[in-house]
């Protein structure tokens, strides 16, 4: 009787174990099937909705699940999302650094998957500039030409992208404002160091928005307003500076960057 009872108990244990293994297999298989059958278009649609709603953390959690994707549209959005998460005040310094380097990898992968993707070029340039903040001024200046080339390529692929035109303007402004010691570093890195003027900046960020983007609103971005105001100050045009700085001050702040502006 005892032998029979032990045999029955052992059978129940084995059956229970087999059942749990079977259920786990079903769960894993089901997850794999769902994961494999997701539609890129659906994820992009959801991602764009979250981005428009300012749901930075939710957006990152959605997209990071697809970090091994072969789709450039997903990958550049993940690069942008990683960078946006790094910009949040609640993100620790250590996390910010990791996210900054991650964002560059995602943007690089997006370019590898589709070299003709305008947004991939734009975000690769942005993320490469961010990484320079951790690698010193020499690296940052050394990457400057590469960054500008990617911005220019982005504009070639999408001439109506006001954000990239703004970024070219920021690039020009940065070199127009470069201190003398940074210019000396640039001179050692380049046969012809990258230079710019405030007039070139104004042409890129202001006039192009009107001439190239006839339907574009120059108020599309708070930082653009700020830099237009700063540029007119450098050009000693205080009337225009006041106009654009007032617009920047009155801009409805939705993001951390808007608040800083």
C-alpha cells in the first residue's frame, strides 16, 4: 500500500511538473508568435502618438523592445526617444550617459539599414554631437564636419524639414561663437578649420524657413526662436532681437527644453 501510495504521489508530482512545463512552453510560444507578428506600421503609429503626447518614458519602453529591429523608421525613433529620456530632469547622470551612447548606436544602426532615410541622418548628427559632450572638446570639434555632412544629407533627402534647417543654423552659430582657444584646437585638426558667421547663421535658420519652406511657421520650435534672438543681438539689431526673444519667452513650454529656453 505504501509503495502504491508513493508511486501515485510521484506520478502526481511528475504530471504537475509536466503540466507546468507545457504551460510555460505555450506561454513562451504565444509570446514569440505575438512578437513576431507585430506590424511595424502599428508600432510607429503608437510611437508617434506617444511622442506627440509628451509620454517620454512610455515611448521609450515601447520602442526599446524593438532595439534589434531591422527597420530604420523604428530605430531612428528609438534614438530620439533615448535622447529625450536622457534629457529629463529625473534621469540620473549615469543613466543619461548610457542613454546618450545608446541613442548614437540606434541612429547608426538606422543609417546602416537605410542610408536614404533623412531622419536617420538627422538623428545620427544630433546624437554624435551629444556624445562629444562626454569625450572632450577635441572630439566634439573633430566630429563637427561629420555632423554637418549628415545634416546636409538629411536636407537633401527632405528639403522641407524645418528642424534640420534649424540644426544647420545651430551648427553655424556654434562656430561663429567659438572662443579663440577652441579655434586653435580646430586649426590643429583641420587643414581648413570649420568656420561660420552670424550672417550665415541668420541665413540658414531664418531666411531659409521663409524661402525654402513657404508653408512653414518659424515659430515651430522654441530653441529656434531663442537662437534667432541671440543672433540678432550679435548683429546689434536689438529691435529684431527683442521680437524673437519675446516669442521665445511666450512660447508655451511643453518639454524640458522649452522650459530651459
